């Protein structure tokens, strides 16, 4: 079965249309988090390779910027088709290096294709304006042009779709790209190079590097040829990159961490809320930026919700993502396991009650039991910190006002969810929540058609929707005078 994914397991970097190793010849091992097995290596590239990739992207930009919107749209359609033609192989590769279940991996690859198709459509709609002029003899045009070379840095939790949201708009607008996927999941990132070749994307338009994060990130942010940096990852690294970009005043998009609240009101449809809770929490073993971090449940239904959630969490099938039927794969590594354990220990010490899971799974390695902790209190660490693992802390609230206040009491502002059947309350709560994404009676809401992006320390900029293309464009005002009118 795995032989199919081998074709996309590219153990080289793509610079100026050539698949190459690191200058030093050094490599980094990549492993399968479900088994600990080494599945291959990738080049350990650094500053010099990054500079060459940026220069190649700059050179390719000179021609690529002149391609028509229709040509780029057609290129993206071919890229979409290449992804979908290889959905199963790409999903297997993704599951192999990341650990997520095949069902989720297929979904992620499908999502990548959906983003590419969306940007194929948006490529033809980057309209400018003709503005009524205050002068008789002058005319005002507002045009949109590609920013130039963009650099993208992505995390390990969605190694395919996070790149779709960046490579898609880059190609759509005529920008060229230098891409650095996460070291733990490089193959799904490198696969974009092969797919781009299959789709007829010219050499140098998409360059992909693996290796030292600080050296690649340092060169990307320092080099004046790079006009935009788009990053998805932790708030900590995002802040560092923002500082580094300041010296050359680049455009930036930052998709950072979250601390999603999931509110359940007394009047909620409980079946629906539990189903949404499982999807919003345990997807990707709790390792998504939009995963629920805090369940806030109204007092009357608190006990019932806790029982139902514990029952549903305990029923999840934990296993190797590549085995059909698996619902929750391993955590990415043992550091993640230790981090989850220390949060549980902290909660228990402070009065939390484990009602499901709570420990390493009997499968060993980095498998962890889906966990539910009742009696969650504000003083527990997960009130403020992103869990990034399969723990559901359940807090109790009494009034709507208290719920909104608790939900907003965080530096993050990415996703939130709430369940109610009262229309007035739905509007009040929706308007009261300081979050970039709000799910009302829905636990999974990401789609290419809608703008994805957080408030506060969860980031700046949007990906997807008609907003997603804007950051890849410069707006130019042109005044045409002396018309003799
Ligand atoms: P991370 O540690 O910030 O790493 C993300 C990427 O940044 C990786 O490619 C990493 O490279 C690179 N990186 C690390 N240090 C760097 C540096 N000094 N300079 C340049 N690049 C550097 O995040 P992660 O642990 O992979 O991902 C989890 C985080 O991402 C969570 O906080 C999650 O909420 C967030 N996330 C946000 C979104 C969103 O859309 N808002 C989506 C998904 C994930 P290496 O792999 O080589 O270290």
C-alpha cells in the first residue's frame, strides 16, 4: 500500500527548477510518529541555499508577472487536477509523516485542491478601479500588481493545506515563492514541487527548502528581494518573524496560535453539541490551531454534557493513521506527550477530575488517550495556554454575560464555537465574541470560500475568501494628466 506514496517522497530541495541536496551534503531524518521508523531524509539547507532560491524566484518573477490572469488560472486548474488525481498517494504520505488518520489526510488533501481551485477562480477577479477625477484634465486609475517574491513558512499539523493557502494566491497573482515546510513533515511540502511541475508551473516560480529554521527564516526575513512573508505556526515564532521583517518593511501575514472556547448553553441541542465537540476537539489528535481549548458549559446541562463528552471521547478508536478505521492517530512526538501530561498533572493538582482517558495509550510511543477533565478552573494552565493535544477541560458558567467574558479572556482570538437554539442569543453572543472565526451550532467551519484568520495574538491577515488574495497584491494609484480635456 505504501509503495504508492513513494513517488511523492522527494528527498531533495527544489531551487530554480532543479532538485538538489544541501551544499554541505547534510541531511535530516524524517520519521513516522506512529512507529518511530525512519522513513527517509531531506536536505539540511541553510542561508546560502535560501539566498539562491530567493534569487531564482526573483529571476522567474520577471517573466511570471507578465503571464495573463487566464494563463495563471488555467495553471492552477491543472494543479488542482494533479492534486486530485493523486489524492490517495498524497494522503498516505501525509499520514505516514504526520500521523493523522487516512480519513483526515484525504480530507486535508481535498482541502488543498479546493483552495487551489478557489484561487484559480479568484485569479481572474483582481479588479482595480477607475475613480471619478476631481480634475477635468486628469484621470485616476487604481491597479493591482503582484508584490513579487513571497516566502512561506508552514507548520507540521497541516503540511499540505497550509501551503495551498499560500502557493495558490501566489500563483494566482503572478508572484513567485520560496517555501519552507516544517522539518517533521517535509514530504507533503516537497510534493508541491512535483505537483507544480506536473501542472506546468515554470521553473523558479515555486522553490522549496528544508533545513535549519533559523538560517532559512533569517535569510528570508533579511533579504530585501522578499516582499512578503506568510507564516503559519506558533505565536512565539510569529512574533520573532514580525520583528525580523521590520528591518526591510515586508508585507506579512501571520496565522498563529489559538485558544478556542466552545460554549454550550442550557438551550443547546445536546446531540449536536457533543458531535461538534468531538470534531472540534479531537481532530488531528487535538493538534489544530482551531481545536477547542476550553469547553464552557452552562450550569443546568453541565453534568449531562460532561458525561456525554466523556462517553464519546472514550469511544474514539486510537491507532496508526494508516489503518482504516482509526479516528485518532499518535501525537507528533514525545515532547507533545510530555506537554499534554504536564497540563493534566497541573489540572489534577488544582482540583480537576479526569472523567475520560488521562494517560499514555496502551499502544505506546506517542499515542495518547482522548481525555476529558471536569471541574476545570481558571487557575489551571490550559485557561491561558494552547493545549495542542487531546484534552478537553470543561468549565462551568451561569449567565450569558459570564460566558462571553470567559470566552474573551485570552490573548488569542482565532476560532470559537457556541451552541444555542435561541436566535436572539445567537446574535448577541456572535457579536460579543472577539474571534476571527465563529461556529454557531457547527464544530468544523473551515472552507476555501471564507476568510480564515485570527484577531489579537492569533495573527494578521486572511487566507481564503475573496480577502485571501489581497496580501499578494500591491495597490497602485496612477494619475494620468495633461489630457487636454
Ligand atoms: P512552530 O514551532 O512555530 O513552527 C512552524 C514553522 O516555523 C516550522 O516550519 C518551523 O520550522 C518554523 N520555525 C521555527 N522557528 C523558526 C525561526 N526561528 N525562523 C523561521 N522559522 C521558524 O509551530 P508548530 O509547532 O510547527 O505548529 C503549531 C503551531 O502552529 C500552533 O501554535 C498552532 O496553533 C499554529 N497553527 C496556526 C494555524 C493558523 O492558521 N492560525 C494553522 C496551523 C497551526 P521547523 O519545523 O524546522 O522547526
